[in-house]
C-alpha cells in the first residue's frame, strides 16, 4: 500500500514522520531532523494515541533473540515503520469520517465496536490458543486460528501494560532455552493471561448492561483529556437538550430587578436597550398567550370579565430579565411594571398580545397610565406579513415552532400541555427573547423599524384604553327602541300580507315566499331591466343567485321598489330586523351593567368632590346604564385600519335622512366620508327606497335611533373629531396633482368642485355631483368597472366614461397610479406613507382577472394604508397633547374609520376642543391641509357641530 493510503481516505494531507523506540527516561531523540517527543505531542494534538502503536511494535521487536535481531534489523525497521504509519493513517481516517455524524451514530458505532471486540476476545483468549512468538519468528507454521493478529487480540488500550509485561516474560523464557521449564512457565503465563482476560470480559459485560451511561462517561473523559481533530456539530434532535421546565425562581419583592434595571440603563458601556420580557396568567388558568390563540387575536382579555377590574383577575406574572426567569405575584408584578414604565422610560417591556397586558396595568392605575416602551411580538410579526392568516401570528406556540431554527428552540418542546402553569409561562417567556431579537432584526432589514417604533407600538396602549373606558348605553332607551322596532315590524308584516291575499301562509322572513310573491304573484320580473341601465344586461347578477334562483337581494328589491310598494316593505322589514338582531340583541349580550358599589375602585367619572356622575343619584331609579367594551384590533386589516369586534362599534348605522332629502332637493351633501363602501351609495339607496315619503323619514329615524342609545354620563359630553376626505387628501399629497391640490385647498363643497371640473360646468346638478363623488371614491377603494357601475346606478359604459373624464382632468393622479402598479410589479409589494409594507402576490399573475384585481389592490393599499397612517398619527398627537395632560378626566372612547370620540367634562370643553382639533389636524405635514369636523353632544345620535358659541361658552350641549 502506498504511504499516502487509499485515495478515498486522503482527507488531510500530512507527511508522516518516524518514531524511534527508546527508553522513557531518555530524552527526545532525533529522527530525520524531527524530535520524536515533539512529533508525539503533535499526533496527540490531533487526537491520535501513539503509545498503543509503539507498544505493539516494541513487543514484537522484543520477542526476537539477540542473534535474530541483528540479522533482521532492516526488515524489522521497515515493518515497524509501515505498521505505525498504517495505524496512524487508519485513526485519521476514522476521525475524519466522523464529521457530519450525530452523537447518537457515534455512540452506536462505539457500542458495536465493543461488542465485536468482546466476541473476538472470547474466541482467542483460551490457553490452548496461545502461541509463542518463537514459532512465528522461527518460521514454524501455525493454523490461521492460532496466529496472533496485532491489534485484534481483544485487549483494550487500558491493558497495554499487562500485554507488555506478558511479552517480556515470554522473552525471558525463550532466552533460557530450558524445554520443560519453559513449557511449564508458558502454561502458567497462559493461565495468568486467561484469568486476566476473564476479568476483562466480566468487567465489559457489566459495563454493557449500562452501555449508554458507560459510553457517555468514556466519551466525556476522552474529551476532557484529549484534544480532538474536529468538533462535531450539535444535533438538536439527539443531543441532550434543556427540558421543558425552564428554571425559574419566585421572588416576593421586585426592588432587586428594578435597581438592576436602573443601573443597567445608566451604564455608559451598555450596547443595547435594557429589555424585560413579560407574560402572565389569570386565576382561571388563561394567559396572554392562550387568550390570543383562542380568540384568533380578536379579544384583548377574557370574555365576561369587567375590564375595569381586570387587574384583579391576574394570578402571577413571569419576567425574564437578562438570563433569569422570575415569577412574581400579581400585586408585586404589576407594581414593578408600572414603576419601570414610569420611572425608567428607556427600559423596553416586551410581551405577546400587548393590549392584554396593558389592560390590567391601566385597570391597576385607574386609567392614569401612559407609556411608549411596550413592544408586541404579535404586532411585529403582523407588520412583516400583514396579508398572512391570523393563525400564523395569533398563536404564540405556532409562532415559536415556525422560527425554531432561528431562535434555537429545542425540537419537541411544547408548553401547551401544561397551559396556565408557571412552567408553561416561564417556557414561553424565556424563548421570547431570541424571538424578539430575530423579529427586530427582520423589521430593520425590511425598513419597517421607523413605522413600528414611531407609530404602531404606540397604538397598542390606546386600543387597551378604549377597551377599558368603554361606551355608556342607556338600557331604558334600548328597551324602548326594541318595542318600537317590534311594533313597526308587525305593521310592515300586515301591509305585505294585504298586498298578496292569495298567499294566506306568507312568511315575510322566508326568501322562498318572498320570491314567489315577487315573481309569480305580483309578476315584477320584467321590471328588472330598468331605464337606468339603458337597455344593457350587465345587471343580470341581480336577477339570479349562484344557485340559479331568482334574486331577492336588496339591490334587486331597490330596482323593483320603483314599480311596486311590496319590495319597499321588504327592504324596510329586513332593515329593522337587522337592527334588532345586531344592535339590540347582539350588543346587549356583551354589555356589562353598572351597579352601585360594583368594583373595588371608584368609577372614573366620580369627580374629586365625590359627586357621583354615572348616573346621578336622583336619576338612578329612572335609568339603567351599561357599558360596551369593544376590542380595537390593530392586526385586523391588511391596510392597517383598526377594526372593532365584540361588539363591532364601527358598524353603527349612520342617519341618512338628511342625505335623502338633500339629494331630492339638489342641495349640498352634508355627510362626511368615513371609508365605508356601504356609505358611498347610501344617498341613492335612501332615495330609491322612498316609495312612500311619509314612512321614509320614520324608517330612517329608527335607523339612527340606536346611536342615540349611546351617550355620555351626566356632566360629560361626547366630542367627535372627524377627518374630511382624508383619502382624497392623501392621494393629492402622494400624487402631487396640482389641479387636485387646488381643489382641496379651497373652501367649499369638494365634490361639487370636482364635478364642475369633470363636466366643465360652472353649475352642476345633484346627480352630476353624486356621479363625480362616486367615481372618486370608486377609484380610491379599487372598485372595478362593474362594481363602479353598480355604485353609481348606471351602465358600465357610462361609468367608464365618467372615470375617463376624471383621469383626463387630473392626469397626474392617473400617472401616479400607473407608477405604483409598475413598482409593485418590480418589487412584489407596496409601501404606505409611514413605510409599512404589504405584499401583492398576484400582481404578475397570467390570469387577467387576478392581475387586474391585484393592480387595484396595490393602489388601494397605498391610499387607504396611508390614510390609516394619518389616523394613527393623529391619535398619537391627541394622546400627547390632550389625553396625558388631562387624565383621567378626558378619555378616548372609540375610533371609527376616520373619526375618534372623546369623553370630556362640560366645564373643560372650551379648552379641550380647540387643543384636540389642532393636534388632530396637524399630525403630519402634507401638501394639502387636513380639515377636521368637530361635533359635540350628550348622545352619539344627536351630535351638533362645534360653533363659536360653544367656544365662548354661550352654548352647552344638551
């Protein structure tokens, strides 16, 4: 064999050196210009034990007689050198072959080698099989089973000294030359060897009974005494891992952590922000992690619990500070977090589902708590992929598993089995630190850190505050509204039955009965092709349902209402039924009644003088009050707008009575857009439904009455701050269209001014104004040609004609829209005004319909997402300028689309309203001014516009 070994074993190119045999007391000798002692240390540094190889070579050379040694010195030298080099080469090959193997595979290989070695020893250790070296050296032949193979005698490395001494005894016997005596001594030596090997086998068999522990201990001792050539990578699946129970300690006082955090914050040599990671559990076993996963991120706290007393439901808090995991009681933990947030604003508090943690803190401080140093891991995940499924970021355990490799989470660890326990919460909080670091880095690499730090993370506490404050509901008014709705619905039911006497068992709530009445009894089917469609057939979707049946939808009924009274009755009945089911039954199931003495703390509406405000003591027997605590969610939409769930306070119906009247009289439209597509065609819908003018206003009055059940307590007023055409103003700023900027800079009716430019008239009709208005918002909301035609109530050709007129009059807007789409095709995503990103996967799809929808989606995301950014920045400005200085008297109650609602004491209106208007109108510098409409009032349905008389104190809201 070549000195370089087998070609597939050439892992390390090393020039092998010779070792000379010498006495241990002798100093290092030179061989070939290289010191043998130095070479020996070099091989040992590579993890190769040379002593065994030299021992075997020495024992063989010592077995020869003096005369024979002198004759075979050259052959022995060559044989010794070749055997040593071959053994070294084999050890190197074994070491290099271990690269990439797991520890389990290495342990199995060592165990298999020991078993094989023990079997080989049992076959060769009998006294009859012992053959002297004289027979081999003297040329005598022996059977292959009796020949000793170097390195295969089954002896371990630990028995090398015994082997060497045995070989020396055999050499003495050979030198004496006495036949019988030598034979007897050989037998005795063989028996001694047999006894030693028997003891060795017994020791190995006892070791194999506990093989795994033995292999581990040997491997550990070997690693401790020898340096290895390669450090094997850690395999998470097989290597010893940290157990499920993360080590934690319980402390009764948080002063030690607070002092350490203060010292760390003031340390001039620190290289990162001091960070505290927090989780908690409630008395019912829920945690901030499980509350999010069970509700898919829609609920801030446990259902059925009064948010004003949420701090009383906390059982314990778990905090990770540096490498320590500490468990505190509820009182100690809440007080610690409040002190850190108020006194150490540079310390970051990180949690999952931040509103769930902030709500008990706000309840603990009775609403007097403000901070901008709380980060939400769930919010960070949503910002990276706002179009992802809610389950991907609402479930913390799934989130950990999805980033298992990046954060170093051991495989198979899951805290779901012991939810609510201290061990489970400690486990989740411990691994929150690497998850937060990883997500923070990803936000930075995607350019999302400014939007997260300056905008999104500061909205979490405002969402929790709106949950805490709630909205007051007058239950007596709700009961009266319920009775009036039932009376009105019975009246409509009787009128409908009188129109179809042939259907004695007519059920107005059955779609099949209504279909038979419309198309078989009353024969209203031919009236679906109305003159408003100009003979086109694009409205066939209003005729047939997906199942192939004739439609009874609201759009179809509005067309038929022009020709018969029966469809109008169906529309009115369904509207009242929806109001009754959604806003009376649905809302009242979630309302929390307010009772005297309810709760540990005094209600926030009690003034410093101790006079009760909700309700007044003299009126307690007249009114029953309750509170609705909606959940405002940041991660509810892809554009970034806040959503309201349980209950959905953003879906409260607006009064359209004035809209219908103004459209009929061709006067200005007094309503303000709120970003809801249903309100775009609300004016036409109200006019179309008015078959009976006497019943129309009564019907619209019932629609808006539910808003009059929501109000402020005695001595307080509601203040509404609403942006005017915020999406259109954002579009003008982003596109830089000079014509649109001029229109929005001037005062007056914006939509009438746009209609005059589009139709090139100095005076336009109400219908032309309505068409221009709906074209504008159809473009902003990404409506397609068919949807735009349905909103406008015209044909597709006419809708496209008006849309083309708008683009020709405002060419920069059209160019900006094309630029957004081209950039989205290149990047695959779009950015809003604050820098938030949304991916549009279908922007380059081969299917035309998908690609067209993605193009409208990209433009809509930029406009509506930027408008959402403006709204959030306005909320932050109001909090900074108004809410913090005047807490807890002034409170934020609700955010609805482009509107926020505050609760303000009556004696503070003259100072609070101007400050709030200024802060809300100047959150960011745009090319066009942001106009704010301000209204005040006691009830949400009876708000009146803020005037000079209010500012001078001459008029107080009733």
